[in-house]
């Protein structure tokens, strides 16, 4: 049972001591992010289950409540996010081919688009606050109390069930927004090290991995937008 | 054959490489983190054990004399929460798994050493928040937190306890993530998937359950906390919410969580049975894939906790069938272990006693699990001591026997010292006897109708409870003995050689305790798992390392 040995390569400064080479380190980082994204899917999955259950239980109330969301702002935000996914992909590409200037510009654009999304989301939340649509006693002194003339309650829809929709809306979009905020933080970290010139065609794994995260957060929104905003649009709305 | 030369005490290893508190609290070495976990989970085990003793003492008599009902409710809840979330779930993966996964596959460390350390800090933070909740006034909902009691009616620290469990969940997720990535990307040259020790397969399956299940309990507890704090209505039937949705979400994690406890234990037992029979495991690939099958089926059976919770009868029938199905891969393991013993060269060292004990207890726990998967029987024994006995046979008899067996087996590697074998065998037998005396009478009491979670009970059940409390006292002594002699052996035990059991696994082909980077060189694997060479060749492996020790 003889043992033979594998020679170490001349090591890159970014190579951590416990990896054999950069290739192994890259594989581990990428797989780690994919596994993390699987946990994220399961995390959001609990809320998607609650959504499915209550939407099938209270279809009328959900359609009414959904029609009261601001579809224009939601659609603009969808476009903003899809475009940010494009700039993120450009950031990865430019890092891989070693175009540092283009890499920094792509990262800045992605951050700006991410912040733009969060700004528009904040405007939407503020509208809901003004219309007393924050569910339960989440905001003390501003209980859930929508104007019945604006909400157009049709037969079969109860205000309690409308509140259930808004709770799920805030839980899902709020959790999504939290992920966006973390994403902007990670991108700022990437930007800082890009300006310092850390990433190169040999070592660009952090850009790729954070890119994966960013695309994932975008995809969650791609599901949220139709499920929350486009529900029952065909029945008229306003 | 020459006398075996023990490694020189001056040899640098992971324990004496650095000194001082800071070198431990900021370590990224998976072996040191394993020891941090070992200390912490032992601490929580003893807290949970104190609650267990309080329960058993109260139930010694039919009247509620030692504890009143409100206190008793908190005691059994806190026993469950501490034992499940802070001992059983991290027990084997975070200690033995952390220590051995990189060593068994020939890696220097886990893929993400900093995340590994972070997971320990998250565990400690979650544990700290939970202990705060216990000291502030405790929680009385049962470890299951059923709504609407937990959201509306309970006057105890539900949110603080939930927060502790929520935080702790992330340590479990990060451990699972680290194992999966490590097993995929860090295997030494020649260490193919089918040369992996079965301990690794079991940990791979466990990690899958950890990463797929734990996020669901995280979101569930978050929803529960919002419901309790802001009365959102999601679990409140008064405004259209569904309390059974909580049960579905809760058990979607908490049933697979049982497999987080038992799968690593099965991995340990596979190692022990093969190695102490000095025989290749019977049906390696069946044992390996049965771990994955248990992980997959484990996610499809949560509904058997809801047979009496307004679940549709058809759903109940499907969940019943799937619960029977999960017994198949479990039985494959038991049969293969038994077949491995056949004509093996068996030695009854302490770890082997635990492994054989595991097979016995797991068989009883698994068989009664089939009773519970049967719709009619389940309705009869729901919320009785029959359930309590069943899950203690699986979770305590299964998880703790694997944990203690593994701890003894790898103790020479972990500490560099041998434990006292006589005391080891004695306490293994004591724990086996104490365990059965504690929990077997509960099957009978439960079948006769004694309900769980009450501090008082009709006098005809007293005989079972007296037996059970007597058993628990024996069990407590049984747990204390290893705690004492393992600590003792760290200083006074016989110095352990690199390969005290003369085994082929990679973790035995380095010194005890291992150096910080585990191996002097990246090993190249040219042998199958459990490929036992003639004794002379095994000696050569040990001697090779002692020669390098002398050179350094």
C-alpha cells in the first residue's frame, strides 16, 4: 500500500491554503452558491405554499386586492430588474476577458438599477401605507383599514381575506427586497475590489458567484410579479 | 513483527500547534471547530438532561407534587427544544462529521473553513437567545409550537425561543452546505464516489436534508413570530387563516429532521460494524444508496403527523403508504449490517457494543414506527406514551448510541489518547440497560392509554412510570461515566498510536492527533473502502507515519 503524492502548483495569491489549485477553489465556490440558492428556493417555498393555499381558498378577495396594486410601477420594476441581470452578466463577461473599465461600469450600472428598483418599491410601499393597507398591527397606529370605495369589494370577497393577500404581498416582496439590499451590498464589495484590481481572467470567481445570487433574486421577482400583480386582471380591474 | 512505536509526544499536531483562547475562538481548522462543537453540545445535553430528570421525578407519582402543571408544561417543552435543536441535530454532523469528513476523503479542511467557524458562532448565538428565553420565563407550547395556542393563547416566551431556533437553523444549513461542497470538490486523487466510507455517504444524505428542510422551518418560525406579534392572521382561523398549514410546514422540516439525527448515526454504525468485524460491508452500494433513499423518502412522509388533524383521508392513506415505504431502505441497512457480521472476525470493543446496541434499539424503534404508520393504530395511540417511547427509541437509542459509539471509536484520533476500555464497556452496557428500562415500559403505558404531556395521571399507570424513572436514573449514571473518563483520558489516558484498530480508512493513515493540515502529503487512494489488508501491511501503514514523525 504505497502512497504517492501530488505536487503543489506555484500558488496564486488568491489561492486559499486548503485547496490544491484555483480550479478546485472555483468549483467549490460555484457549487457552494448553487447549494445556497437551493436553500433560498426552499425558504421562499414556504411563502409560495401559503400563497397557493389562500389564493385557492379566497380567489375573489385575492383578485380584488391584486387589482389594487400599482401595475405600472410593478411592470417598470420588472424591466429594471431584467436589465440589471443583463448588466450583471456583462460584469461577469468583462471580468473574464479582462476588460477592467467595462467591468467597473457594468457593476456600477447594476448597483444603480438595483437601487432604482428599491426606490420604486419604497414608493409603492408608501402608497400602501397611505391607503391603510399595511396588514394587522404591523405599523402601530395605522391598522389595516382600506377605503371600501376604493377597494371595490365584489360579492364573495371579504376584507379579512383582502388583508391576507396584503400580508402575503408584504411578506414576499419584503423578503425579496431584503435580498436585493443584501445583493447591492455584495455588489458594492465587488466594486471596491474591482477598482483595486483584484479580479482578473485567472481569478474572477467572486464576480461569478455573486452574479449567480443576483440572477436568482431577479428570478424570484419574475415569479412574484405575475402571481401578485397580474391576478385576475382579465376580470376588468380599473 | 516489531513493537509498535507510538508517535513522539513533541510532534506538532492540531491541538498543540497553537495555544491560547484566541487560537481556539478564531480557528478555521475543522478539527478544532469540531471540538468547540463537542463542548457546546455536551453543555446543552446536560441542560436537556436536567429537564428530563425533572420530568421523570414528577412522573414518579400519579399526583402533581413536585411540579405544577404550568411548570411541567415548560419543563417538557424545554427538554424537547434543547435536546432536538441544540443536541441531537448538531450532535454527530457538527462534531464527528466536522472532524472526519475532510480526513476521510483526504482533504486538508472543509471547502469553506470560515463559514464553518461562522456556523459555530451562529449555533452559540441561537443557543444564547434560547437560554435567555428559558431564564426569562420559559416556553410552554411543546417543542412543536402548534398554532393557535402558540400564536394567541400561550403566555410564555414563544418569540424569543423561536428566534433562537431560527438563528440556530442557519448553523445547520451552513454545515450541510459545507459538507456537500467538500464531498463533491475536495476528494483526494483516487477517492472515487464508490471508495468513500459509508460515513461520508450518510453525511452527504444528511446534508441534503439539512439544506432542503431547514429553510422551511426558518420561514415557518418567522411567520409564526409575525403572527404572534402583529396578528397577521395567516394561522388564525378567526380571519380565514389555517392553523393546519402551520402543522404541514412544521412537519415538512421536523419529520426529515429525524433523519438528520439518525442518518449520521447509521453512517457511524456502518463503519463500526464493518471495521470491528474486519470484513468488507455486505452490499456497499445498497447501504450507500439506502442513505439517499431515506433522505428522499423522508421528505414525503410528514403527513403521518397529521392523521388526526383534519387531513383528508386519502392524503392520510398516501402518507401511510409512503411511511411504510421509508422502512424499506432502513431495513436494507439493518439486514446488511447483520450480513456483514456473519462469519466476520468480531471483536467486542466499546464502540462495537454501542453499534450492536444501536441495531437492537433501532429495530424496535423502526418496528413500532410501522405500527404508527398504520392509520388505525396511529389514531388509537396518538398523543400517548407509545409515541414518546417510539421516537425516543429512534432519536435517543439511534442518535445517541451512534454518537457515543463514534466518539469512542475516533477518540484516539481526536484526543491522541486511549479511553479506559473496561469503563467504556461497562458504561455502554449500563446505558443499554438503562435505556430499555426507561423507555420500554412507556410503550405499554401508552398502548394502555396513558397520554403524554400531563403532569398527573391515573394511578394504574404508576408501575410503568416507576420503572421508567428507575431506568432514567441508571441512564443518567451511564452518561456521566463516559463524560468523566473521556475528560480524564485526555490527560492520563494511554498515548494512542496512529492506527490503534489497524484499519484501512484514510483517517487512520496519519498520526494521532492529526497535524493541522491532516496529512503530510495529499494522499492518493488506491484501495477500496473496507479493504482489509493482512495485519502485517496494516502495521506498515502505521510505521510509515512514525518514521515521518521521527524525521520531523
